[in-house]
């Protein structure tokens, strides 16, 4: 008797497991009654062993989690670098240089130049080499077609070599009147290379036949230093006693754009002290296709932002800094401001020109590639012991947009956003969803987080108004994706066919094709859930992050980064300057006005002072099914936009069984989602309407159900009509609505079937004749007539099919029922 109760005990244990095991446990529990009869069966033994394994893993995960210290890769972070780094340290070289035009790390030695291509960061291929004559190296760059290499030998000489012919030549300036500050190659149609000199800039064209450079144009003014990025094609030339006067040019394949001369401001200090702006304090970044210059004012402890247009340079505010040394990076259109002395990173999303940080400052973390948190806690210590390097070392060089180079140790790191950490530390759900919907670097991760957030806030029974705002963000994002997806896809196809050389037009970010396929069988695969859960239960349980131990008390709320962001491509593409009435600016205003109108309609539900809501926990219900969703979405999508099909299958269908009790709350949520989808003119999954009918029928709210049908809140469809008929067994009026819907949709076969089920076979027969329904089997009508034991009705039905159904007279059914009729007579 004791052993007979074992399956029930296992069943209770399974149902009481942590949320990570719920989905997996439910799949197993459903099979308990089948195997309970045979206690010695292999299935029962496997069930017991599986349950013990799950319980052990969960207990170990919770125990280990309580011992994790907030350090290394096991801590909460917003930004991290990946272990292992790219190693490019070669003995006997003359330093390492970065060619951002070709994405090459260059290391010259006495007789050759080694180059590593870092565009495909994950591939650690051996370096290629080019022989070159011995001599000093100040800078080095390849032409954009890789046919010519240029090396600056001194302040008045640059040496060039044609890689195809091996021919070399040099270009010199007048040492008594000017010196060369640097050079860069361009894809501008009027010139191939730009020399930046103390006397101005020289625009030169390379003539391969003569193996020489021809001067196209010279622009003369005093230059102290310059900043250039190939990503923006922008060069800023500093002039003046304090180096605060700037000339700017953009050399793109669309032509040359000259910016108006402008001044960068610095806080005044003592009267007799004039500070000089240094080159390391000015950065050029490209965010959402917009070009900014960031100027660090050390005395004022601010980072001034200047946005470039074709006809103006506009100061767009200042960001506070908390360190005398500041570096900037851009990852997935998110601005990262590294406070090097404080060893923290502050992240900003500038899409809506908001200067509020996305979340509180947190340290830059080092993560291992294995994903095992317990093994990664010691990574920072291992970094010091293995490479003699430390986080934010003195020789770290930040390469725009998202690379860090350790000059002393020859290590290259790629910076990544930790979307899990950002989601865990955010309390503003609407802003968080808007931020995640704008991320393109890992769209599957963004999609999974958005789905998890929606499930969590619904299961937590947040106010309907708050859930409605969150759903509005996702629906608006998908609607924008539907409207602009085809345009963006064209840009993606064009960009995929190009080489590493950049095009002249900045295309939009690439979203994938729309998903219209049904995923109805996705969530019912118990074997897949079991396999994926056992493989990742331990890792997923350890990913709970202790937010309150890391976040400062004065942490600011997340920045709103519109879900309808028209994202632009990354560093491989040319960014053309926009006018002050450009499309992105107008689009910003339209999005802002739309948001204001929505908030105005909600009235008292949205006040000016937002209520702080507790941060979401990342160990929600989806942990057990996340691998299945991730595997499916990863192969289907390259966008974070969530379709109505995905909302049904991965949100509403999952939480329906978990809600329990009174379904009125879930009904309210579904109504809000239907409202939001209707506003954006999106067609929702018919099963969503079916779920609504089931919930209303379960709570006997048939009058409301009728109003939903009459007012077309529930869109007419075959699935809705059949569910109305099914639920109408408890309410005849509801069943009549379902039958009427079938008739109005011209689903004559289904209508006749239901009439037969109700026993109205004569009415069904008349309807079938009127609408020429020949798909219903005659045997169904004949059996219905036979069940009445009325020979006249059976004869009438038999006569009908004999007269109006071709070939019926020669069938075996006709003979059989004629015999039955004869016996009845």
C-alpha cells in the first residue's frame, strides 16, 4: 500500500516544484495515471529517477545561488566583455594600429605588416602579412579596396605600396611650414585619400597607372589635431588657442559635406588659466543613423553632446560624468559611457533625445563563453593571473564603436549588452519593453525577454492599465515592422551582397520576414520539454540576479526608447548627414504625439508621477519552455517584434492554466489586447477569440459573450463559430450565434454537420439541397432517419439521395438501407 501511493506523492512533489519545473512537471504528471498500475515498469522507474534528478538540481541551484557573491561574471551587469579575448600579441613588433575603414588590426615589424580582420570577431584566423621596407611607423592604413597600403613614416612623409605590383612611392610635405597629422582613405567620388596637415587638409586621388597621388583640392586653415571615424565618414579639425574651434567635413560616396564652423564650450576655471581641449576628450559616434560628437569637459564633469546636420551643429545637452577619465562605446545603438576611474558603465538610449540613463551604473563584467556562472565567478582574478591584465587597465584603448584593445598585452575584447541584467534592474515595464524592442544585436533574446515580461506581469495581476500600456508597445512595434519590413528587407538583401566596403546610402536595420505559420503544436511536445529542461535546469536556476545588492539608492528610471525605432545599420555602412527637418526627427515627433494622445485617453489611470513597481524577477514561468521557444524563434526571426501569433502561443496559451480561479482578469487583458490590435489594424490569432469564449462560458457570462459577438469584438471565423456552438450546450442563444456565424461565413458543410448533431436532419437535408452541399456523407442522414424508427422519414431521405446524388443508386449503402426500409415496412 505504501508503494501504491508513491505516484501520488511524486505527483504532489512535481506540482509543488519551483516555477522552472512547472511545464515539465505537468507533462510528466499527465502520464502518472497511465503507469501507476504497474509499479515495476520501466516507465515508472524512469519517472522516479527523473523526479529525483530534477529535485536535486533545483535544490543545488538554490543553495549555490545563495552563496554567489556579486563579483566576476556571476554578478548583475549591464555591459560585459567575453572571455576568451582575441590575442594578437606578436613579439618584435612596433606596436598595434587599428584601421577602422577595413576593420583590421595592424602590427608592423621590421620588414612586414601583420593584419587581423576583426569583422568576424568569433573567427581567430592567423594574420595575413605584407612585406614592407624597414623604417619608423606613426600610423598605417589600407585603401578601402585593399590594393594599396600607406604607412606614415614621419611628420612630413607617407610611404605607399601597391600590393599587386609591389611598386612603392612616397608623398612629402614642406617641413618648414607644415607637418602631417595623419591620413585616411575614403570612398568619396572626387578623391581617394585625405591628408590632414597643420595647414589644412589635402584631397588627393590615387592614379594606379602612374603609381602616384594627384592633388584634387587643398583646404587651408590652422589645425592642431583631428578626430575621424570611418563609420560616420566625418572628420573634425580642431583649431584655435584652446582647440575649441572646429571645422567639420563628411567624405561619403554621396559627395562632400562641409559643416559650418562651430565652438565647443568648456567651463571656465581661474581667470588666468586657459585649458586646452585634448584629442582624447572628443569622440564621434553614430547612433540610430545620427552623427554625434561627444566632448568631455573634465573641469565641468560633463559630456557635452553635439548633433550634426547638413547645415548646422546643434548642442543637445550634457551627460554627467563621475570620473576624470571617460571613454565611450556604442553597442546596438546604445551609448555606453565608461567611467574609468570609478570602473562603472552608464548606458543611454538617445532615440527620443532623452538624457536619462537606462539604468543605474554598474561595473563592466568579464564573462566566460561556457555560460556556467559558478565557473565564471573567478574570471577577473584569472584575467590578472593569466594575462597580467585588469579591467579598465591603464593601456586600454577604446575603439569605436564596440571594441576594447589592451595595448600592453595584445588583447582585443568585444563589448556586449547584458539584456538580462538590464531587464532585471528596470522597474518601468513600458520603457523596458520599448528599449528591448529597439535592440537588433540579439533579437531572439529581446523577444524572449519581452514574452517573459508579459507573462510575468499578467501572472502577477498587475493593474489592467499597466498591462495595456505594455501590450500597446508590443503591438505598435509589430505594426511598424509590418509597415516598413519590406523596405528594410530590400536594404538587407542589398547589404548582404556587398563586400566589406561600405555603400553610399545608410540602409535601415534588417528585420526578417513576417511569421504567418501556425505554431499550435509547439507547446505540447513533452519529450522536447523534458530534454531541454534537464539540460538547462541548473543553469537557468542560477541566473536569478540579486538586483537590490547592486543598484544604488538613487538609481534613475529607464529611458524611453521607442518601440517603433526605425533602426539604422551599424558600422559597415555610410551615414549621410541629415537636415534639421529630416525624417527621423519628424518620426520622433509623431511617436511622441501618439504616446501623449494615448496617455490622455487613459486619464486618471496614468498620472504624471509614475508609481515605482517592483523589478521583475527573471526566474518566471518561461524558464522551462524557454529553450523550445528560443530554438524555434532563432530559426525564424531576426527581429524582436512580437506577432499576434506569438503573443497567443507564448503568452496567453501558457498562462491560461496558471491563472486559475476567476477568469475575469484574463478576459480584461484579452479585451485590451484586442483593442490594441484593432487600433493598429492587425489580425489576431483566431484561437485568441476561442480562448475568450471559453473563459466567458466558464464563468457563465453568456450575455457578455453575446455582446462581444454582436459588436464584432470577437471576429467571425470558423474556429469562433465552432467554439460558440460547443459552449452553447449550456446556453441555446450562444449556440444559435455560432450557427448563424457559420451560415454567414458560408461554411455550409459545418452548418449541416451541426444540424445533424442536434437531430435536425430534415432541416439539414433541406439546407444541403438549397446550398448544394454534396460533401456530407449520405449515411449520416440515413442513420439519423433510421434512429427515429419512422419508415416514412427513412424513405424520404433515401428517395432524396437517389434523386439528387449522382451514383448513389449504385452504392452498397443504397442496397443496405433499402433492405432496412423493407424490413420496417
